[in-house]
C-alpha cells in the first residue's frame, strides 16, 4: 500500500486507513493514528440530555462536507453532529 493522500497531495501515515477508524473513540486513537489523521475533520454526535451519545467518530473527511456526506450515506442526519479537526498529538 502506497499510503493515503489528502487533497494537497501530502501522504498520510501509510498504516492509517481513515475508513477503518469510523466508530473509534477519539481519546483512544494511538499516536500513530493521530499523526496520520492530523488535519482531518471528524463528526461526533451532539450531546443532548435526551441522547447522551457515546463519543465515537461517526465520519472522517478532509472537509465538513465530506463528513456530512458520509453521515448521510449511512442514513444519519448531519444536523445532529458536531465537527472538529483532529490535531497532531504534539
């Protein structure tokens, strides 16, 4: 595997497949995973007292729009999610 590339042509960590991390807990990502996904957007379900969601990554993309499209493709309403950028671990 040659690795994953972002839109700027920069190679991501060749051992990190963003698609396999959907469903992961952000706080449990390894340093290698965080370095490989730094700069990517993730979607996490919004907290409400009624839902008290599990804080899992529900979509990963280079943009919020990509995250929203990934959620919609799974039948989830993008309005019920917050979007944030993953940062390098240090």
